[in-house]
C-alpha cells in the first residue's frame, strides 16, 4: 500500500482523549481543529515550566539524495518504539510546506507504518499556520508599499527594500517581478519578488519565539530596508509588528497530533534548513521536554545543514543541548554517493557502497568530534538492500567504534525500531551529560564563524567572497558579530556544488550574498546557487494527485 492508503486506514484516537490519557493535558487547554488535531494553550505551557526536562534526541542524516534517507520516518519510528519499550516519549516535527508536497516530495509526514496522522491534513492546510505566516509577511510588504504611496515620510529608498512577498507554492515565475504598474493609483513601480513561506523570516521568528511578547519584539526588529540617507528602517518604524503578531497569535501555539500507533506528536513550524535553521518550533520542543521523559526531534537535510543549525542556532538561543544523536543512513543513498545512478540503486554494488561511505563517515565524525555528542547510526532498511551490503555497512560503521542498528520501521512501525530504541535508551540511561560545545563562540567575528563551519564541518580549505561582499560582512560585524550564522548552500554536498558527492575536501566555499535576519537574530550566508522560491520539476507530484466523488485523496504519497 502507498503511504496515503496506510494513513487512510489508521484508527486514530480523539486528540482530546489521547492528550488526557498520555500527557495529562486538561481538555480546556486544547483547541481542537476537528477530532484529531488540536492547538495547545500558551497558558498550559507556562504552567509546566517548573518541571524538569526530559532527554533530547536529535535525528539527523547523511547528505540527502534522490534515493531518500527517511529522517522523518525514523523520527516517528523511534518515537513509537521508545513508547513501546515503556519510555514516555513525545515526537517534535516540522510542518510540511505545500509547494514541495506538490513538487518533488509529495508529502512529508513520515512513511509506511511510521507516520504522523491525519497525514492529509498535515501535508495540506493543517491548522493554518503557514497561511498565518504568509499573511503576516505579506501585510508587512503591503504596508511598505502603502507607506511609499502615501508620501514616504521615512524616506524609504525603493531600490533598497529587502522585504519580498511570499506564497506557499513553488512558482519560479514569481522569483523576480515588478509591482506597482498601472498608474499612480496602483502604487509605486519597483522591482520585487516572491519567496516560499518556509523561507520567510517570519517563519524563522515564529520558530524561535517562546512568548507573544518575544514574537512581537522580533517582528518589530525585522529589517525592511534603508532610507535614502542610509538609515536602517525596521518593521516597528511602520507600526507593523502589532498587527503581524495579531495574525500569528494562534500560529504560535503548538499543534498536537498522533502517530499511526496513537502516540502524541507536536508538528509545528517549518523553516527551510538551508535559508533558515530547519527545525520545529522552540516553543514545541521546550514544552515537550517538560511533558515527556524522552523527546525525539529532527533537523532538516543532512547533518552539515540541519544538525549544525539545530546546535549553533536553536540550542544556542534556547539553552538546550541534545543528549544523543541518531544519524540516519541507507544503503541506497550511500551507493548514490559512491556514483551509482538512481535507476541502478536496487542492484547490489559493494564497491559503490564502500566509496560512498565517506559521506556517512564525515557526518559521524562531525557529530562525535566537532560537537562531542554520542551518536548511533540507524540504517533505514529497504527491501532492495542485499545481505552483503548490510553486512559491509555495519562492519564499516562498527570499525569506527559506533553502534549501527538495522531499522525496519517503514514496514513494521515501532516494532521495527525497537532495537534502535533500546540502544538509544541504554546511552541515555547510563551516560552523564555529554561534553557538548558549539562549533564557534558568540564573540567570534562573522567571517571567522563562516570559515569555521566551512573548514571544520564541510572539509573546505577556505571561504571566498568578492570585495563588495567582504565589505558588507565587515559592516555587519560591527553590529551583529554576536549573531550565529546560517549558511545557505546546496543540501546535496558538503560543498556548494551539488555534483560533488561523497566527502569532498580542499574546496573553496564561495559566498554570494549575506542577509541580516535581524528579527530572527542570525546572519544568512548564501553560498552558490540557492533559490528561496523553488520551481516545479518536469513531472510535479501534483500531476499524480486526485480526489474522487467520495472525497478520497490519492497520490499524496
């Protein structure tokens, strides 16, 4: 059966009952959106702050490939498995973006028998969080253009406005546009463009805010652009942040759903892992840590992007740290890293597997040595994996002194990840606090922070930027040197070149652009050709989707 067919046969519990039975949440602190999803009140989150924290488990992966790695599926499978062995566990995931669901992915709520449900709702409009973020973002865009149209008392330079518009769909035609055409009644003509909502700074801000007060303050700190005299103009100068916060007041509240095995999960927030930090909301993670013994969460893309930003941005701002890392790998993906093309990935190829292993080895080294965290490798099993391939992969991982667990949660649900759950629990139950450290200190200059990530995590020899970009970084350093950096590069390689597979070394990381995310409080560093508005592939997933006269959806993976 397909993922959606499995999800449609799920026997879900009413979310109010599940929350009361498994998390002791009173019904009055949940606002249900139908029977199977609900928002948790901020008042309840405030009331549990005195509780001790549970253990935090981070699920990350090797570099993404078209073969798939199954990071979300493993997160769900591990959460179910931990609950099966008697560990009170909560799962924290990001919300899928609509554009990629209708583009390449076709859905992002797990897979097989390790899914969060209601899968259709989660992958589509869910509780309206993405809509609220998009409307809040576009309200600021409308207020900017209205301010210019109504006399421009702030003397905003229309050529130096940084705030684009957003929508939650892949549409390359909207990357670069002109607005305000049609005459004086229709605004002021200027160049503009669209990003996808997951790339919006409003999304990043929502995911890093823990109170409405903090949310509003961060929104007010959004850098809109520059006046003609070079003065910075912020959203608060346009009195936009109050109305934006009004639109986001419910979006800030975590969304509670369940797995196929009726275990609770927070699905909240959805920032991209290249242009932003790629983690679920801080408020959901911190609440989960007060409500469960174990919390399993994931970070987007490979460990070089999502896990690094989880640590250096999210954990730095929250005062958190992971207690253990689960690194997901597949035989198929490692063969792809070793040079095998997608049509031949189901064929046994030990030579390619061995060649591609260097990708896993570097990610593992980074987690264990650069961040000083205990790590387990979860080998996400596919039916095409041969016994010889599995044996070779396990042998190579264990030769590095690391535990490797074969996981079959896609086919078997939590039962198929019980071995992984026992291994994770063993580490957490007997270990002391890891000697975790960030990759760089707060007071390191921005240029050196970028270089540290590139050389220590990516294997680069150096970083480079033209004189204009270097000057911009120097100017940003005067005010924002204490900010972490958020590197935006291809997820397909340790380098900025998506065609460089395995574990390239000695390359130069090119810096194409830097953007201060003043409200989110990090500096975005764009390397290579990264698009903040994706395009659709030649055959979009949307072409396979349909709905019948009974309302049954097909094709949503």
